[in-house]
C-alpha cells in the first residue's frame, strides 16, 4: 500500500538519493549521471509546476513524479511528466499509481494532453507501462539518447489525450 501527496521540503533527504541513483545509471533520463544534489533539486523541485511523492504507510518515500508545461505559451496546454520509483519498490504498481494520479492532476489544471519527450527505447519497462496506460508512440528520434552502456539508442515521443479516457 502506498499513498501519493505533494512533495514537502523535509522529503528532500529521502528523495534525492532515489533520483541520483536513477540518473547515475545513465540509461533512462538525459540528466547528467554526475548531476549534483543542487542540480537535481533544481530539476525535480524548483523548475516543475508540481512535484509529488509516493510514500509507504510508514511514511518512507518510494516514488515521485513531476508535472510541468511541455512548452511555453501556445504549447502550454500540453503537459510533460517524469516518474521515478525506488528500485526496491518496483513492480508493485507505484508508477502506475503515480501516472494515473498525474493524469488526474493534469486534467484538474486544465491540460489537454500529456507528452513524454524522450522515452528511451531500451527502457522496456517504461515503454510497456506507458503503452498499457494509454500512451502512444507518436515519433521515434533516431539515436537521440546516449545510453551509458549501449551508446546511441533511439528515443520515443509518447502522447496521450487527457480527454480520451
Ligand atoms: C519505469 C518505472 C517508473 C516503473 O515503475 P514501477 O513502479 O516498477 O512500475 P509498475 O509496477 O507500476 O508497473 C508495472 C508495469 O510496468 C511494466 N514493467 C515493469 N517492470 C518491467 C520489466 N522489468 N520489464 C518489462 N515491463 C516491465 C509492465 O508493463 C508492468 O505491468 P505488468 O506487471 O502488468 O506486466 C521504474 O522502473 C523506474 O523508476 N525506472 C527508472 C526511471 C524511469 O525509467 N522512469 C521513466 C522514464 S520514461
């Protein structure tokens, strides 16, 4: 069992090691594997419109997502989100819950659709999960991601209308 709530600053000491370990592997997000704590805080807390965390019944942070406009001005009705689940909590539906929560939040904020700009093609867990949740691959960016072990791999743009479900 887990619950989802807005990020609060006391979460940071528990959240950033989860993010750092994911960025450090260099196989899912474009953020530098050597990102500093301050850079990660800027990326995940300062810049997004909203940051949420998933917590266990005991209060441990096990996952997170961010939500922000994908573009300014005339593209700002489309939102963009990013999701991370602690390795120890994967495969239990946390990302599913986070993504469903983010769609409800996005609708409440007036967004019309959600777009993921750089889903690494080799990240099969993510690609399968987003497809299962109704996102379509609408484009393939050849060699757009420099994977830490596999080199240049394709990335997908994935999209879902928030009026579709
Ligand atoms: C991708 C990620 C968010 C998934 O989190 P999660 O909480 O484990 O996902 P859930 O338990 O909600 O989803 C399970 C579904 O994901 C997919 N999935 C999860 N692990 C998988 C794996 N190893 N292989 C294939 N599919 C997998 C399946 O569709 C699965 O559904 P199923 O059990 O019905 O087959 C998590 O692995 C993560 O944080 N990865 C690092 C960061 C990242 O890649 N973020 C997304 C960037 S686009």
